[in-house]
C-alpha cells in the first residue's frame, strides 16, 4: 500500500491544476474583500493619529478604499517607488528592491492610471494567490487532500496574514519561496533556481529558503555526498545573483553597494539591530517578560504583546513544529525541520525579536505541522479548527490596529 506522501507526490492532472488556480483565486479574492470590509466597517472605531505609521502628506494621507494597507514600512517602499534609492530618505536603503520594482512597473505601464497603493494591492493579490496555490500543492506531499486545504487555511488565518494584504513585501516573498520549494519537491531544479534568484532580491531571509531547497536537493540524492557532485548544485550559489543585482543597483544609485548594511545608518535609525551570533541572550530577553506575563507577575500591555509575547510564542511554536515534523516524517521531514531551526537563528541573530511574528509568516513548516498533527491524532483533529478560529480572531484584531496606525510588528 502506498503512503500518503507517495500518493500525493504523483503528477497532477491538468484538471486538478486548473481547478487549483481557479478555486484558490476565488478564496484569495474573497479573503482580501473581507479584510477591506473589516477596515472600513470597524476601522473608524479607533481614531487614527498621524505619526510614524501613518503618512501626514502625500501617498496614503487621504481617505481611499485601500489606504489602510499603507502603514509603517509601507511608507519606505512607497518612497522607493517614487524616488528610488538615490533621492529618497536614507532609511530606504535598508529595504530590498523587488517589491517596489513590481509596484513601479504596474504603476508605470498604466501610465499612472493605477495609483501606487492600488498597484501594490494588485501585486500582492497576485502574489498571495500564487503563494496559496504553491502551498496547496506542497501540502499534498505531506498530508491528505483535505489536509492540504487546511494548510492553506492556516496560512491565510495566521495572526499576521494581513501583511499579505498590505503594502509590504510578504506576499511576493512567500510566492517566490513557496514555488521554489514546490519545484524542489518536484525535482525541477531549473525552475527552482529561477525562483530563488529574485527571492534573494526580496529579503535577506531568503537564505533560509535557499537552504531548504538545498536540503531537499540533497534528500533527493538519498543524503549521499557524491550526489552533491551534480552540476545542478550550482543553482544554489547562483540563487544569490538576485542579492548581487541589488548590491550592483545600490552601487549605481548611491555609490555604495553596501549602503543598505551601513552600521552608522542602522545605529541611527534601528539601534536595536546588533549582529550577535549568540542568540541565547536574545531568546532569554523575549522569554523572561513573556513568562512574567503568563504567570501574572506583569500586566499585559500592548507593547509587551507586540514586541515580546507574540514573537516569543511564535518562536516556541516554530521550534515545536520543526521537531514534530522531523519526528513524524523522519528523513522526508528533515528539510522542513532544519528550515524551521535555521529560521529561528536567522530571525534572532540581530539581538532582538521585534517583528518576528511577521517574519514567521513564510515559515510553512508551522502550517504543515499543525495539520499533520491533526491527521496523526484524530481525537485532537477538532483542535486544528479551534487554532484556525483563534488565529483568525487575533489576525482581525491586529489588522484593525495596523490599519489605524498602531505598530503590530
């Protein structure tokens, strides 16, 4: 009898592929419409105060259907779209170019008819759709057909899933990363490499997806060292051509390829970012206040919730998910398990856990582990739906806070 994993690895029919894209597109469109409705129906309950998260003038300063998507780091991406790196504020140099380049392209080919915020929304709508389709197909390698749909549901109801809807790079990053891993699972290494190259021009954490795909490549060779002699291995160093293109562009724009990593700029604008390979103190600094909150020794505040408790809880869940996937799937789950562990290191090496809950969004091992646990433990299967419901409520609360200018990661 073939296993679930072996059955799900069978080639997809053309009907299934077409159905996947169509059904997921409808789901993603409805999901976006729900978020828009939430912002317009309940957003006015919380007064908006212009400040760091809300533009006081220019793009995003006037009421519009999608203005709630343009908050916090969105302003820097918008600045890149309008002025590039040379004429924008110094802070924009810390942000990668692929997402603003796509927004600029949509805005430009419409001859300005599509505004910057709307262009960003369209880019993210397509990217979220593609990410969800890829995740559905990935999930079939590990869980049942019904479970695969639940994996997508877990992704779209994650506490910070609203960043896929916002003028941020999350949707594009997830789309490229998920498709790269899907192609790795299908042993289509050229297509995998072509996804990894732009991925490294999207965010520095692309490195963990390069590692994930490399591990899947090695697994396809039965973990044998002589399997690494294949020419296809060259796709992994080649993946960083996207990062190289970004550095070359920065050299042309501002005269310094490493301007985005300038220590003086980081100290001036993000002083809490300090590279430290010893992540244990960082983890402890998130654990200690979180435990005090859970034990009732410290009252919960919005600052603690956003900057300590949610990142701490997310990292614990990521660790648990990584361990569980390896225990449940052994060798087949090892790439995902090590991907989760590497993500924990990558997200804490800067001496803080600020925004970790947002950076966990692409960590697909979280969604696969949740559904896999439910399938392996039928008596607890209802718990999966309870988690999805609780996550969707938290997502709605955080989204409304974000839409009205509060910091949510």
